C-alpha cells in the first residue's frame, strides 16, 4: 500500500549535529534563533551520533536529544529522526569485528570512515535493532517527530563469509538446482562448471570477474541484501510507531558526472520505502557545461526520483553554498541557490533541506557549505540565500500537496540493463554511456517544457502517449511482449540501437531478435557497427543530413518503412531510422546514435503529430528558461526558471498571479532575471 506523507507546509531545514556542540550550549541556543530567522522548520538529527547515544555497550544518553526535541517543538518544527547505523561506535567494531566489511580480496577492513558495515552480520543487525527500538520508544510519541530516516546513503558491498553464505542461499532459492545455475551462467565456458554450491564465490579481481551472469546476480543480490538490512531496521519502528513513515536518503551523485547512482537498484529499493528522499549536489558554477545543460541533467535526476513512486519526494540534502568533494568546490553565484532550490520544488519535491545546518568545526567536512558557518553570522551570503529560500517556501505554502503535472511521455530506465550493458564485453566501453543516452533522449522534452516520467520495466505503460526505450540491451521476453501490447493498443514507441540482445540470464537470444520485438519494430536486427570516436556516418531524414556516431545498427526491413537512411560506407542507402504501424500504434527504431540536432528534428515532428507540446500559459523565447508545472484539481502553478546569468523574456498568454509579489499579471511579456525564478498561478 502506498503511504503518502501528509504535510501542512513545505519543509526547509537539514542535517543537524548538535552532539558535536554539547559543551557549547550557547551555540545550540543561537542555532535555533538563526533557524527561526531563516524559516527553518525541520531538522534531521542523529545520523551519526551513535557514539554519543551509546558511548559504551548498553549505556544510553538521550538527555541531549530530548533537549533538541523540546527546542524544535517550541518552534513548531519537525524532527526527521535518523537511525544511527551509518556510523557505528568504536567499541562495537572492537568487540564484534564481524560488523566490519570484507573486500573482494577477502581482506577485512579496519575500523574507520562510515557506511561500511556488513549487511549480513547478525550481531550488527541485533545492535541496530536495539538502538532503533530505544529511539522509537523514547521519541515515537513526540509531537515533533515527522519521519524516520533510516541510516545514511546505503551503498557498497561486503564479501565476508556470512555474506558469501547468504549469496549462496539467494542463488539456491533463485535457481533451485546447480544445473539451472550452470546453464544460466553458461559455465561450461573455460571449464567453470559448478559441482557444489559451496564453490560459489562473489565476483573478485582475484577470482572470477568476467563471469557475466555471476556479476549481474551479485549486483542483484547486493540490492536485496541492502534492502533486507533496511527492512530489518524498520521492523521495530513499524511495530512501535506504525503511523510514522520511513525514508532513506538516496544518492543522485553529481549529475555533471553523467551517471545515476550505480550500486543499488533504486527501483527495487523504492518499493520498501514510504517516501523517496535524495541528496542533490549539482556543481552549478562549473566551467565545462552551461547552467542550462546541467539544469537539464538535474531536472532529469529529480524526475528519476519522483518517478520511483510516481509521487512527491523530499530533497534530504543539498548545499547552501559549495560542497567539499567536487573536483573544484566553487561557491554558487548570486541567485543560483534560489534557482537550484526551486527547481526541485518545481519537479515535485516538498522540501529543500541541506547538509548541513551548522558547519562542523573540525574533521573532514569542516569546510563543506552550511547554513550557519564558522563565523556564526546571519550576514553571510549563504545564510541570506537560505533565508530567501525560506521566505519563498513560506510564500508557496499553498502548493503543499500539489503534484507535478501528469506526463504523457515516459522514458524507460532499467538497472539490470545498465549493469549488463556496461559489463558486456562488446561495443566500446568508452562510448556505451547508457545514462548519457537517457539524458540525450530527455533533453528535447526538457527544453520544450514537456513533462517526462522515468519508467521501470514494471511500470504500466498505457497512460503514456509516447514511450522511449533507449539502448535496451538486456530485455526480458515479458517486457518485449509488454511493448508490443502497448503499441498494438495505440501507443507510440521509440527504441534505439543496441536493443534486445540478451535475456535476463545474460544469455544471447537464439535465432535473432525475440519475435515480439521483430513484429513490434517490423525489422530484423543484423549487426551493430561500433565506430571509433573520430569516425562518423551520416543519415538523411526529411531531406536533411545529420551526422551519426559511435553506434550504427544494421537491420533488414520487414513491415517497417525507412524514414532515414545511412549515407556512407558499405551500408550507404540502408535504413537507419524506421517506422512501423502495428495495431493502432506505431513503433520507431533509431538505428544510429546522433547529436541533438537529429533528435530535435525527430522529436519535434513526433511531438506535433502526437500533440505533446505543452499548451501552457507561459511561453519562453529561449531554451535556457524552463517551465515546470505543479497542480491540483483547482490551481495550476508555473515555475519559470532562468538557467542563465542573462535575463530573458517569457510571454504570458492568460491572466495569472505572481505568487511572490501577490500581484495579478496580465497577458504580456515579462522579464526573468539571470538565475531568476517566478512562480505564476491560475485557477483551472
Ligand atoms: C552525503 C552525506 C552527508 C555529507 C554530505 C556532504 O550526502 O549523506 O553526511 O557527507 O554527503 O556533501
Ligand atoms: Zn558481510
């Protein structure tokens, strides 16, 4: 059952570590004054305070946390209470070394750093449940308790004997017999047949690391192990506080690095979480891509997170100024903080939260941006920026409970496929770039203000007018059937090069493409030409010639008709892009990778045909402006954001209200300042 977080206001706040300041009560007192000044209504506490809560085994100290609850409640605020498992105290590792992770070479880690415990260790599980239970018993009934925040940024893997045994059990359960497993892994290859379950070992650079089926199963297992640890943490909380929802902070990484978080299948994990929250750290002031390009990638990451449950989500962490872990930790330019913060709200976030509220005085994050910095003043640029966003969120209170406009366009993204494609010894490692391909497919829609949902293979496709399914190298027969049903019933599908090569066991499809794919696209795949970075082909589409690069799929036509053809090489004149009618729908196959010029031409044609263009009351003159819409049954809110330092204009075509000035806006041309944000509203 989906549980929805019922909020009465947008959340503004972040990670707070008062346990670092217990001998400075004046600091804590001042912090709360400054929180009030910046409209901070939420604190996430306890994430890393296990050593303060339980300095020795079984000896608990909660007074300081009681005091924080008192202070928050006195300001009518909320506490998001974290469970402390992300960083264990030293005594615990000293007494029970099994809680420490073992790497793929079989070496057990020393105590150190954080988020590196074994997910299987029964002792760790027991200790975590005990402390979680204590927290739930003590704070479960507090008025200020809003949510549980389980651990911190789950990730990584452990190869200890306990985990190996759990992996073997997981495989036994999946395959039932060794014969089945041997067949799925094609283990006759290099004489790798298993004759005993105990011979199975996790992938390792010291052992098997090119055993594709094993690698993929291990990644699937790591997600399930992590989720089982998460479920174990939640157990006592659900028992004692059944009404309090749980979240855990997912990672978005640095979107400019062009990868979605890689370790865990968040689509699977999301099913166990009540509310999605994530940590968003775009490097807004970088020197290698435009603010608008980065905003497109960040917009996509927000869409990924919202789409995990197709409902509003929380930004659990972001930085008020800069981080300390990007290659260059540049501070935001004036205006960028409000721009980036409200982008998240525009995509369906109900919070702007920070790491961190008060900068730590020492240790590795002492120079990470914070709301309250070492000079503890309300006059810093970061503090003023945060206060501004606090005011904005207060003014936007009435959008709490509204959702991002429903999308007609869905892009399929699949974790198994990402892992398998990257691991496949084929193509070119440098240019596979599944995530970059998703970004490339998303760009046109973002630039045209057309909302997009990111879909898993388990999602229902039927609500969407257009489904884009890029580079779906590993595709199950079931999903191929689902695509075909979707098209037959009137859907429009776009697939691309490198699709439908292997099944879910990582075994090649025998006898060509699965028949469902063949019938859907009306073509028969023959080969993929992998180009070197300096090599190109060209495709001709609607009398224009576009460059193609990296991958050119070759195929023969069956019922499909070509709508673009290759221009060069031995396949000059062959089809490059095709269209196939099936039932009442159509399926397009983009055989070649191209630049944005072709995708813009192709998708603008399709958007006209399918009536996808968003007819909204705000039209922009430049693609650095982006408009996202939130709405409920009564009102519609246009978030108009300028992702450039240059001011730009938008055309308002209806009577709207400016939500920040509270003034009506007549149909007119309006100027949006550099990095500026406007929120206009209308009654529907
Ligand atoms: C992560 C962690 C935080 C902090 C920030 C710094 O998101 O969850 O504890 O280390 O990074 O950016
Ligand atoms: Zn382990």
